[in-house]
C-alpha cells in the first residue's frame, strides 16, 4: 500500500498524526473497548498512541485517495443532517410538509438507506461465476 505523505490521519478523540510518521499499528486485545482499539506506533515516540479507531480504518486513511476522503466527508455530512432531522419537532415537520412540500420522514428514510448501503461490492466466489 502506498502511504500518502503529509496527510493528517484521525486517530479518534481529537488525536491526529501525520501518515508518513506512523510506523506501526497493533490492535489492542486486552482491555479493548470504546476509545481503546489500536496502538499506533509513531517515529520519535517510545510509547504508542492509543487510538479509538481500528487498524483497518487508520490504514485506509493513510493510503486513501482524495476521492475516498470526499466520500467519507459526505457520509459524515449525511449523518449530521439525519441527526438534525431527528431533532425536528412534530409541529415543524407538519409545517414543512404543508407549506413547502418537504417530507422530513421521507428524507430520513432515504438518507438512512444511503448510509446503510455497502461501500464496496461484495466479493464474488469463483464458483458462483459458473452457476
């Protein structure tokens, strides 16, 4: 995998590190839980940084293309929009539907389906090609 230089990689809980300074990732097995997923070893530090993200997601960000970052940013924006929609009062929902023909529930459902959609196609087994 080609590591993108000078890219800031999010390690979770406000921690960022340059992609080209990360020299190793090791999943935490003992006492693993929220906020404790991966030990990130970086150049110039004796002790690893404890990251709240998995090693796969960190690796993905280290070598991700700009397009992948844009897709992730769009997914986060959709999540924020859904959170805002969930906070709308019933009165506001009715007013938006009556006055502007904007159905909040329809958009919540539609955006939720987009977030649940798989990001990559499922791998096809070789034997399935000939069925």
